[in-house]
C-alpha cells in the first residue's frame, strides 16, 4: 500500500478549505445539533422550540471548546482494530484521536465537526506533521505549547502548508492585537472553554487550601486515591460547590449540552456534585501518573513538558502523551497525515453522501447524547447502509446505558451485535469522565 506522504510544498486543502471556517455554516450546524434533541417531543412544534438554555449553550459552543480530545485513544484502537485499507469516520474534537488512528495505516480517516475552531486546530496539527523537521519540534509545538519559537515555526514552516482560510484563522487578532497563534507561546492548554474552566477549578481549589497540581507528586495509584479523598473530595461537598455544579450554565464550560446534562445527573441536578466528584476521582486514580495524560491536563494544566524532556533524555520513556505526540510515532504520522480528511459537517448529512458499503469504522464520541430517538434512527439507518462487512461502531455516553435498545426499531437494531466485552473497558478509560463505552459490529448476513 502506498504510504508516501503528500508533497511538503502542497497546502493542506483536502477538505480543509473554505467550508470548515464558515461562521454561518457553524451556526446552522450547531443550532441543529443542540436543538435536535427536542425532535419528536410530545406537544408538537411548541415543545420542539429551543429554550433559553439551549440557545445559551449554542452560543457558548461556537467558541473553541476542547484543546485536546477527552476520549482515550488506547481504548478506541483496541476495540476498533483498524486495518490497512479501512475507511474510518470519526468526530474531530481536538483531533488527538483522529491523528492517532493514522498510526494504524488506514486508507482514510474522515474527521467531522460542527465547530470550525476544532477543525482549524486539527488542520494545524495535520499541517505541522508534514512541515516541521522532526519529532522534537512537533512535541515542542503541541506538547509544550508554550514557547515563542512556536510562533516562528508557524510563520516560517506551517503557515505555507495551510489553506488561506485556516491560515487566516490562526492569524486573527484579539482585542489586544495578539494573533491567535500566540496561544502556542502563552500556553495553549489554558485556552478554550474547558481550559478556562480548569483554570477556574484550580483557583477555586486554592481558595480551599488545595493545590490540584499536587496530584503529580503522588507516586502510586494508592497515593493518588488517598490524596483525592482527603484533599479534593471535601471541596465537592461544600455548599457553594454543590450549587455551582447544579447549574447547567457552569457545566456548559465542559462542553455538555442541555440534553446530556440531564443524562449525566439522571434528571436530578441536585446530585451533579456527587456525579462530578465520582468522575473526577476516576480520572485521578484510574492509572498511574506516568501513564495518564488526561489527568496531567486536568490537575496541572498541561503535558508536563519539562518532565517529558528529562525522561526522553534518560530512560527513553516519554511520559504521558497521546499516541500522535510520541516521538516513536512521528514518522508514521508524517507519512500518513495526508490520509486525514477534515469536513465541516454533521454526521447525518455526511453519511447520506457516502456510497453504500463504503466505511469500516465509526467513532461517534458522545454525539448520540445530543440526539432524539428519531435522529438516532436516521443515523443508524445511514450507518447500516454505508457499513462494509465487519464494520464496527464505538461511542460513549454521559449515562451508563446504551441508548440504542430504546431508540432504534427492532429490525434496525437486529442488524448489529453489541460487543459486550467492550463495555468493561470504560473502567480503564484514562479520562474517566464518561458513564458508558459501547461497541457494535455489523452482523453477518446468513444466506
């Protein structure tokens, strides 16, 4: 199979041109996604009208939300078993997983997103893999993400690789006259809705005498658990924290829309502090600090770049990083970067344009939490039509149960077999933030 990278002087335009950065298109896609969960509600059109919280979230989500993706690619790749020749459809988010799937040499990874900010970020990561001279520079840019040299690297090497629209996005200036690409000089992982939320959480903890960064000093998983239970858990039990957690407006900073918010707390907002405490404890304790880059981001605000450099220079252990950022994988990432196609679209519209029996793997993240039963039926009708023999679908949910048995018609659900062993892997997901992980495979047709 041809694994030759695209020419280094060719701009990254495969699906990354004007469409991904259309503000009007972004608004249309996001409004449809946020308000779509009301489709089919009793009460007809009046019940389907978006409420104030829906409108607030739709407006809020038009910003950059995720600077990294919060689904564990190690779990994904284990279940997906991506093979050379496979076509993979995924939702982009911060792009870490879409890029990591390239390490398995698929024929194509199609990454969709409603949010044009996310697509501009993934396009930057894709172009940098082709343009930067080596793995060390790539790590400096996206693992360190706080170095003035990154801006120079962008101007000299990466910007010429980008489409005009993506280049304009990163050159856009804020009210202080600073270019957006400057985030990678000032600390990229403190940006975006979630980055600012994490900063606020660390400040709130400090007001209670707790430094969340002390998590990094706990040497074993037992110490991590002991530290969390004694230092962090009591903060969730305070009256103010319970009030904050019960407000959907606060939780929107985590990228959680109204419908998913209710699923997360089982319709009882007063219990949200307990839910979030349990998810945060899972994040802090699910694996050792040397392995869990999600916990480094949540508790320290970055990928511990200085520590990573020291380890790389000694024992060769790179420390906690997503697969696409590990030095050992850089040349494979570079060789396969051109196989990533970015699309500013929703999954339903994209699938409708795909040929029958044309896709092998589907990664839906938590998108189904945003959907009504009618939308889920349309989605799985298109997945079934476009799935090749042996196709697999994975997704996560805020709650603990799969939405499919209650949403899909029996004959549609019967086309798919649930991979029961995959559900147990949710307990090993290092991000620890989802209630359920599910995988389905297309049943073989028996003649």
